[in-house]
């Protein structure tokens, strides 16, 4: 018994020391960069990038891109791989949006710039298939976000043509990290010249330039317009500025209710336009917000309609949830402005009402132009 008691005591001391060591490491990261307080306690993690830092990184990179006259897509992940913040500047298409996240995930998984993998593939092209099998993307533009030797997340930038040493997706990300985190950010890796295997009989590459940029009947501040619209042949996609306005109003409304939320805004093709996760949100909150936005896009209706219908008749759940792949929780809304659908949004994790938060955001951004759910009077239809 005595030996057992001594063993338990030693184990307790070891666990206590490990716990203290973990706390010390967590405290190594300045509080302004990571989730802290009750939000950190909720997710049991004091070392994950917070919303404010992610938003700041994205904004600095976007400002730098604007000065260069280019557009980018940017994704910030936390140290668990959850999406924290995302922006797609107007005119960005699928590849730019998808590769931004792929670069961020590669930097997160490898704990190094995605350029490191790209350089290895340049030196030995046979490595790329193995990288793809592991879900890695061998292209520069992804950087781990490290503060005081603690990984707190990763950032990926896609969509702009490189002009090294003046500009590249990676330079954009690095400049943003340096401004937000400080001079401790690791220097950029060497750029290796890509190996070329020229086709001795090059195939002709067609050009595809519509004669005129598309036009929308909607006010320019609501939708992608001008050169950006011409690049994607679509003038009815929600603009990044409008999406941010929606998100900001929803976020402020949630905060005023002492709540938090996760939000996704997607365009008519289902591609990400803007995403944010307030501190303290967990995976289910983040994931269901996206599923709601996607369901609202597919159905062209608020998800609260199917939510109510399934409460009235649960027998429809197998078809709705499994066969059609809909997520029927309230909080997903199509974004319809002056009768034209320009995207969709989803909100989750808001204890004060996900759809109410979404409505608040849409009203702030579009006023009387937007179509909102209309609720029947209590007792109507009985």
C-alpha cells in the first residue's frame, strides 16, 4: 500500500509538472495573438490564433495586394486546422480560392512554409505524387504562424502572379505576418528556378476574352463589378465589401448579446467569399455554418423553412438530410437583393439566434433591397 501511495504521489507530481509546463508554454504567447479567458477555457486551448489576429493578417495582406494592383484569396487556419478567417477579393475564381486553403493546410501539416515542399519537388519532381497522396500542395504561399516558438495557426494566399522579389502570394503573407506578429517571423526561403520540360511541338493555347464586361442591375457596392466581373464573366456575385459588412453587423449583434458565432458567405457558385470564426467557437459551430450556407444556396430558401417542416413532419428527414445532403438547422439564408440572388450565408454557434444574426447582417448591408424571411403570426395555419 505504501509503495502504491508513493507511486500515485510521483505520478501526481509528474502530471502537475507537465501541466505547469503546458501553462508556461501557453503563457509564452502574448494574449493579443491567441484565444484567451473563458473562450479559451471553452475550447481547452490557450495557444490557438484568435479572430482579431487572423482578421488583421488578412487585412494587411489585402491592403498590400491592392497597392500592387492585384487581387488575392487568403485563408487563416487555427492550429487544429479549423478555418478562422477567409477573404476572396473580387474577381478571384475557384483555383485561387482553393489553393489558398491548400497552401495554408500544407504549412500547418508540415510546420514549415509550403515553399519548402515546392523546392523539394523542383529538385525531385517524383516527390509530388507522394505529397498529393498526403494531401499536401507543393506551391509557395503558405506559412505557419509561429509566436515565441509556438505554432498558433497557418496562413495561405493564392491568386496572384509572382514578380519575385517584389511580389508573390508568399511575400504578401510574409509581409502581413511581419507587420502583425513582429520581426521574429522567420525569413523567406530561397526561390529555386522551376525546371521546365518544354514541349517540342507546343500546342496552341486558345484565348477566351468576352468582348465586354458583364453588367448587373444592382448597385455596384453590392456585387463584383468592372474588371473583376470581367475576369469571372459574372456581375451578380456578392462583393467582398458587402460580405464583410454583413459579417461585421452579425458579429456586432452577437457580441451585444454576449454571444459568439461562426459565419460563411459564399457566392452563387458555392465558392467562399468571406468566413470568420469568433473566439470560443468549436468545430461543430464552424462546420455547420458552412453546411447551412450551402443548403440555402441549393434550395434558394432559408434553412429555417425546412427546419420547421421537419419538426411538423419528421418523416421527411431521410430524404432531406441523406438523399439531398441538406443541413436543415436554422441560420442559412440565400442573399437575394432586388430579386437577384447574389450568394448565400450560414451562421452557427450563436446562442441568441443564428437566423436573427444573419438577418441583422443582411439588413445592415442591403437595407430594403434584401429579401428576408417573413414569419406567420402565432397560431396562424392551425
